[in-house]
């Protein structure tokens, strides 16, 4: 039998979310099925098709089209991102 988990592990590769998540930290994320369940304060992982990596940042605003996200350690937000880019919500921190 095959088991498919709703969770995925991501390794933090930058300091943009310090001190919440440090470089090398593993975060446990659950698949987002419906973006309407996401709220300001949630940390999400999204994929911008213009860059070759995923981004894990905090939602600072919910908009009609999606979300505005920002790294805890950054001065500038990411701007508005479409809701369909958001694939995972962080639910825990590993090692």
C-alpha cells in the first residue's frame, strides 16, 4: 500500500524569516487546498514561476486576488502574490 502524506518538509535557505526560522532549519508544511482558510500571520510557502525556488514568508495582508507576504527579517514586503501560488502553510518547525 502507498501512503500519501498531506505534509511536506522544506529546508530554510535564507535568513529572511529569522529569528522565527534560521538558515538550515526544517519546516513542516501542510498542503493548502483552499486559500480562504489562510489568515494574516500564517507562514506560507509559495512558488513564483519567475524564480527557480520556493519562498516561505508570513502573510501580512489578505487581498481580493491573493496575499501580501513578507519575511520577518525583511524591511520590504513581497508585494501582492496570486492565491494560486500558495501551495503550503507551515504548521511546525523541525530541527
